[in-house]
C-alpha cells in the first residue's frame, strides 16, 4: 500500500512532464526540438519569453497593479483540504483546515501577484518566477521535515517513506506551477495575476 502511493505520485509527475513537453512543442518557432528537450531550463525559457515580454508591456503601460489576493494553494489543494477537514472525522484535529504548507503557498502568491519588479526585463521576470517556484518546492519539503516525526508515529509509516511522500508532493506542486503559472493567461493563479490586463 505504501509503495503504491509513492508510485502514484511518480506517475502523476511523469504525466505532468509529458504534458509540459507537448504544450511547449506547440510553439511555432522551436529551433531544435532535440536540443531543447535535452535542456529543461532552455525549453522553459524558450516557451515562456514571449509571455514575459507581454507582461512587461502591460506593466509599462497605464495599467495598475490590483490589490493583493490569495487563494491559498491553487488548483483545488486548499479547497480539497477544507472539504476533507469538514467531512472526515478527526482530520481537522490532526491536520487543520488548510494544507500544512499553506504559508508556503501564500508566500508564493505574493511573488506571483506582482510578477516581479515593474522595471524588470523578460529574462529577469522568467528567473524571478522560476526562483519563486523553487522556493515553494523547498518550503513544502521543509514543512514535511518538521511534520514527519509526528506523522510517522500517527500513521506507522517510516520517516524515510514520509520524506519521499513530501518530496513527491513538492515535486508535483513545482511541476504544476511551472506548467500552470505562465504569465498572461486567463488562469487566476498566473505569474503577474495582479495585472488583470495581461491575458
């Protein structure tokens, strides 16, 4: 049972990676697909730069940054957690009404709201988004490290297995924000979502 959960997380990560590659290949100006696929960083950069340039145009226009809002952990994570807390006996008492890594998501939202400094360059915006996503990933792992001893006792699962579970959660969230957080889309959790004109 324990191994199947880890395998499920790995399958989800693999699916996210394939979807990202397929989505990226839709770009009409792909120079050399094989060289881009060999370097994930170059692939992301290639795919995103035009969107970061579009965001910078919006920032430099008469547009104004909206007030900060946060949906906690996007993609239904917070909503799903709240639902479980309301429906499953003892879940709220043991795990709370928001994900254990909720503050990680809020910090991530602060970075995503402004989409980096207004006077940024497209490459600096790209790097700032990547850094925010890596910080989110590291924060989830650190949250796990703090909770693992308690969770290991509660569920009789080894600390090593819980480390793998939290690493899987962190990797899955990282993959999700890399794919779903591109600037200038209609998604409410996009990079620079505080600039509603950039869609």
